[in-house]
C-alpha cells in the first residue's frame, strides 16, 4: 500500500557510533579553498547577467523602466507568450501522458520501439522543426505554426518523467481498482493520473520554460513573443534600456516557473509503507483500441520526426539550383564544432568545483554556490546575450563581438547542465577513497586531482558531451555575440530561412542534426 504522507526521517541518534552514512561526515566540513575559490568565481560568473541586467534596466530611472514594462506593447507580448505557453503545455501534456501510458502500461505492439521513436524530437532544434513545417506549409506562419513546432519538439519533456513515474510505481493500486469493478478509463483517471501528476507537472513546467526562452521557432514563424520583442528592440534602437526592461520581465516570468517547478518537486511523491517490492505491471490489453492506439503513435512520430527529415530530404534533392556553397558548409561546420568545443570546455571547467562541493559538502555555502550556478536555468539565451553585450560595451569593450564573449555566454547558459552531470558523477564514486587519501596526508588539491576527478571522469565527460551538443544548437546568444563575419550552422540556417531560401537552408539544417546526433548517440551508449 502507498501513502502520500512524508516518509519518517531516521533518527541520527539511532545510528551506530562510528558508521556515519556516506556524505554525512562532510556535512559540517567547510569546502577546501581549492574548491571554494573557483566555485565562488563560477557562481559570480553565473549571476553577472542578472545583476547587470537589473542595473542597466534602471539606468534611466525606475519611472522609465516602469513605462516600458507597463505599456500596451509589453502587455501584448506578455499575453502572446502566456497564450503560446498555455497551448503548448496543454498539447504536450496530452501527447506526453497518453504516449507514456500506451508504451508502459498497455500491450501496444512494438512498445519498446515506439518509446525510442517518441524521444527522438529532443534532437531536433525548435528552429529546424519550424523551418521544416514552414517550408512545407507557408500558411502555417504565426501562432498556429509556432505552437505546432514547439509542441512537437517539447512534448518529450513530459513523456520522459511520466514514463519514469509509471515504471517506478507499483501497479497493485490499479489492479485493486479494476477488481472493484472500475473500468480502464475510470482506473486511469482516478488511480494512474494522481500517481503521475507530480511528474507530469514538472515536465509541464519545463515545457513552459522552453516556450518562454525559445527564439528560433517564433522568429521563423514570425510570431511576436517576449524573446522576439527583445531582439527587435535591441536591433531597432541605440537605446538598449527598453530591451533590458523587457528582459527583466522575461526573467521574472522564468523565475516564477522555476519556483513552481521546485515546489512541485519538493511536495510531490508517493511512499510505500508496506513491506515487499513492486513487481512489473501486467500490460493492459487494448482490444478494439489497438488500431487507434497504433494510429496515434504513428501520427505523432510522423509529425515530430518524419516530417522534418522528409522536408530536409526534399530540399536537399531539389537544392541543386540553390546557391549554397559546399565549401562554406564545411567551413561553417568546422566553426560550429570549434565554438561548441570551447563552450563545453569552459563550462565543464567552471562546473567541476561547484559539482564536487554540491556532492560532497552540505550547508549554506554549498547550497548557495549550487543555486547560484543554476541561475542560468532561469535565463533565456537572448537575455544572457543582451546582458553580456551591455557588460562588454561598458567595461570590457575589446571583448565586444569577440569569440571569448560568446564562449562566456555558453558557459552562463549551460553551467547547470555541466554541474548536474558532475554532481551525479561524484555522488556515484565512493567518498571513502577520498577519506583514505586525506588520512595518508594528501592535500585537498591532490585528493581532487588523483582521486575525485579520475573516479568521476566518465560522468563529467558525459556532461561535457551534453554541453557540447546544446552549445552547438544555441541560436539567440550566437546571433547577438558572434564575431563579425563568423557564422555557425544555426545562424546560417536562421538567416537563409528568414529570407525564404529554404533550399539553401536545408544543408545547414541537415549538417546540424547529423553533428548533434553523433554525441547524442555516444551519450545514449554511455548511459545504457
């Protein structure tokens, strides 16, 4: 049986003397300076855009900033962003929950293959999906096209956590419900849905964050939201204060959503109060619903995966008359790989001390450092780029539109990705080996270099590979911060599509997906 009551905590006094649980012995230990100093630098680095954005938006006085925030245009952008997020979240919940239930709880033919196919849209950038649909159906431009493209690339954020929740819960409650005479639909609504609700809510918040921060899909679909409004304001005027004020509103929206996500995760959960272990669920026969279920999975996969690939194939086949240059494609692909590698290297370097502290130490300092590093999670790419532009123009002009500033933007944006990977990898390595090294007289730096990093190296490398992939696909920060004359696959795709040159854009989209698929495949093998 299950209970939603909090799980009782173990009384520390009942713990046998001399056998503290792993990690508890470090609870009161202050992180060594060799970790604390670089972690503090990383935290300040991550918080820099937030602080400077607040200062810049108030530079002409609170009254001016309020006039920008309170005018009709801002309210219109707010309504458009919230409306788009509401539609995409609702559609993603419908797709994610239904597909998770079909692939995990029912006797769907080929369930394992479907479970792989419906996660593939994660490898498709939103602007590639928008390009594919817009080039095939030009009339989709606007709200409908933006909602469709964003839904098809973001519903896996709901599907994956709901699938994990279904696999982790004991099916006994559903069997009891059916034994009491409740039908499959009533059992699903009254038993299954409450069990997966926390996971679905967390996924929905991630989808909303994705919609708020997206720039590529809404720009290609020519639908004005906050991100497009900020970019337009930045490009249209020498006075960047309105763009900064709009960015503050966008940051406030994302912070509210992050707080909702944290609250959802903190209160949610079902705890098993009885003894024994959960057993695998018996798949529910679909009966006459078998054909509609297969049709539903086929339709979603065709729309989210096959349509973008087929569209790219079509434009590549008819693109002989286009003006795309193979030499330029190779050069741009090399530039993309180089910039993404530099971004992944800096991000991993900054994330390493933060991740080790988060895994091995507790207390206010460790918590503050970890939360500061996660500030980038609440910052859309265009907001980070805008704040770094302001910072470079005012205090570091030689860096303006130079490669180091772009690499720094990648580090701010994707530091949470690398920190999460490092923290998980360090947690999986036994801390007793570090204790032994310290008892042998090794310094903190030696312990870090000779024990902690080698043990966590596979996980840290996986986090670096994931960071490399997301750096390669990043668009808005690259558009604003790239050095003059430098292009990446993402920026050239955006430029060519913006002028309606779909055949010229197709090679860049295909190369981007191909290059992103290689590390994604290696990551999948590593996790398997």
